[in-house]
C-alpha cells in the first residue's frame, strides 16, 4: 500500500529541508559553507568592496623585470641584496624590512656576512617557506626561529620547509612565506602561525610587526584577518592592488626613489618577475605577486592593532535567522499565493540577503554566504512546484464541484473570463426552474428498494440532462425532483428562454419515458414544473462544515409555489409573469390567475403552447 502524506505534512517537510540546508551550510564540515559557489560569491563581494585609497603605512620593493634588466639577471649577488637593505634602513629611514626571498644556498661570503649581521642586529626579517601538502616532506636549509610549543593549538601543522642556509641561521626574526591555497588554487586564507617539529613560527607580516614593535604582542593579540577555526585566517583584502606603493628595486639601488615613500614605513621586498615564479591567484586577481598577499596581510594586522578592523558580527546567527524568516514567510505564502507571487517573494528575499551579506562579509569570515540562497533555491525548485501542484489539484476539485452544478460549456466560459471566485455570492437576474414528480409515494410505495431507487434515478436523469444541455446551473436534488437556475454564475441575456428550452426538453423526454413504461405495462409519470424570473442572490452559501451553490430570492420562492400549483392545474409547466416578460423565443399561453401561498395579490400564470399537456396522468 503506497505511503501518502497530507499537504500540510509535505509543506512541513519541505520547510524542514530548507532549514537543514540553511543551518547546515553555516558549518565547514557540512561541505556547503566552503563550496565553490560560496567562495565565488565572497570573492565578488571582496573585489567590489576593495578600496583604492593609498596604503600609507608600508611600501613594496619589487625586483621586477625592469630591475633585472638594469642590475643583472637573477640570482643577484648577496652584496647587492645587502646593499639594497642597508640603503632602505639607512638612506631612506625605513622602519623595518622583510625579505620575501628564501636563500637556501650560500653565495658570496661578503654579502652573506652582511645579511647575517643585518638579520641579527637590524630590523630585518628573513623568510622561510613551510609546506603544508605533506606528499613530499621537504627539509631544505637550516630551520631557525620559532617558539616552543608542545602541540599545534591554533597553529597550522606543516609537513616540511625550505629555509635559508646555515650562515643565516642566527637571524633574530624569521617569518613564514608559505601559503595554503584553496582547492581552486586561490589564496584566500593565511596561516598566521605554523607548527612544525615542536615549535610555532609566525607569518612574514606578523614577524615584521613583532620585529618593529616596542613590545612583542601575545599570541592572542590582534593579528589581522578573520579566524576560520582551522588555524587559518581569511585575508580581508581591504585594498585594491593599486593602493600599494610598489617601487622597483632598481630605484632603491640608484637612490632615485622618492624619500617620502619609504621613510618610517614598513617595507616588503620580493619579486613580481614571472621568471621567479612567485605568482598566485587571489580574490582580487587571477595572477599577482605573492609579495602583495603578504602586503594585504600586513594591512590587515596594522588595521587590527590600530583598532580600524571591522567589528565582529554574529554572521551565522544572522544568516540562520534570516533564512528562518524567509522559510516561515514562504510556508505561509506557498499554499495561499500564486506561483508567480512565491517566485517573487523568493527573488526579493535573495536580493535582500545579498544586500545584507554585502554588509556582513567584512565582519565575519565564518558564515556561509550561499546557504540562505541555497535554501531559497530549494524552495524554488521544490516548494513552489509543490504548491503549484496543490493549487492545480484544488482548482480541479473546484472545477469538478462546479461541473456538478453547471454545464461544461458554462465552466469553460468561466475559465475564459478568468473569474477569481466564480462562486462568490452576488445579486443577479435569474430564472429558476423547479421540477418534481407528482405522486412519487404512490409510484414507489409498492416497489422493492432497488426498483424504487432505479425509478428515481431514471426520472432525475430525465430532468438533469435537459437542464445541463440548456446551460443551466443545478442547484440541488429534492429527492424526486430538482431545482435549477439560469443567469448565475455567469450572467446571460436569454436566461428565461434557456429555462423554457429545458422545460420543453423535459416534457419531450417524459413522453419517451412514459412510452417506455407503457410498453412495460407501467403507469405513466407526470412531472410538474414551475418557472419564474427575477432578482436573486446566487452564490456559495452554507456553514463552515458544508456549503452549496444556490440562489435565494422571491422569484425562487414563486417558482416553488408555481410547481406546487401545477398539482391542481391541467398543465405540466406553469410559468410566472417575470419569465413571460423576458422570453423571446417561446410562445406562451395565458392560463389565468392564482393567489399563491404567501402572496397577497393574484399571480398571472402562463404555460408553453407546445408540446400539449399530458392527459390521463395521475
């Protein structure tokens, strides 16, 4: 037996699925918050929010193609590198220098000795690069520096390293220049502290700040970026690359660089030369110098120490509350509004979330930007089609119900007119036809139950077919008769003539019906019909437990009285003055006047000229 669930339960399950997507997407282990779509979206926000304001606190010295052409190809003599550093610290008065070039092999002794002295006694940070891949553990050069640590803690464990040669092992300040790219190769996060062989090592920019600070900050102090929970910190990339003052190394060597660009500044030395293979992808650019990544990290740390970094926001909580509000709204709108409205609600919610995410992104690196959008997409792909299907099913039920009252042609016309609520009560001009079997009890009293039911169904078929064929609205069955009307739910001009068409067809059908009974030796059956036109209120009435589409009004009551009066008249069809005044296609015959029950004045009565009234009918 197939399992079926109610529409309400299904909507709740859909809402629950959206909630799980929205909430689960806020945690890294779900695989959603760090999806490519999530990172792509954050990259777009970073790229558009990056400021072009010039970074005044640091300078970047680039051993670019121009410098290599002017001073000679790489590798340069250590004397030249030492000279450049001495000029930066002495002639230009730089606050501190960090070198983004690992020197694993010794070179000219004089140059190496000068670099060693500068690294031991001057504000110079030498680099070493840690590897985090683990596939090919590296052990190149002499590892130095770091602070003892029994476990990694908040640091990122490394699998290997490339360090400087042993002659530089006494350097006072060492910084890590290794990166941990994301799966798509983009550098979005940086290991501020690296753990290897029982020691922790700071990243290059952090080591430069420590080197030039009056007091060394604690490990828990501000280090810039946003902690991600895996030892990495997301770089905010607050500035565009053009915001950094990049000076060719050749201008330092020939002392042609403007003094104001370097005095009192923190200086990073590296290379953008393609020949040195120090090119990386970042959210700001598909290819840029790795040195600028350290510049962006240094900017973030300077902002943090100056209290300029964006304050922390509870991004995950805000995202989940936003998604919950959206899902709750859709839970209400899906069964009540059209598919187009629901699509609009989800589109508006998505745009609102993007606007909110624009504000939140600089304040929180942990929340999943795409999770609310994913939940909205789920509602769009599952919730909206389900609600549309339910709406169609409900519409079909409404149409099926409507077809029980009116002819198919009337239903089709209602659909063409696109009426929002065709069963809504309204005042209209209608013609009511009430038909009944005379002497019903005498006909079925002696019959077995099955035969009595068969006779009743056959008689009602004789009444119902002509009514629907004449586009009438079936109000109700009255046991051995029916009530029908014309002019509602659609107004028609010739509603009186349509009712008379049905009456004439019923009479003709009864002639054939009685002929068949006569062949079986059964007594004929007489039908009594009362017809009147006038103003009435037609619509879906009833209680909360049961409703019915009907018409109420004085003309309806008169039609009932006329049907009853036919009992004492030699005519099957009794027509009131309202219908007589409106009919155009039928010829009527005046048959007299009669004071109906409940009326103070006589009512003029008419009947159809043809077919002739039946004779000899009980």
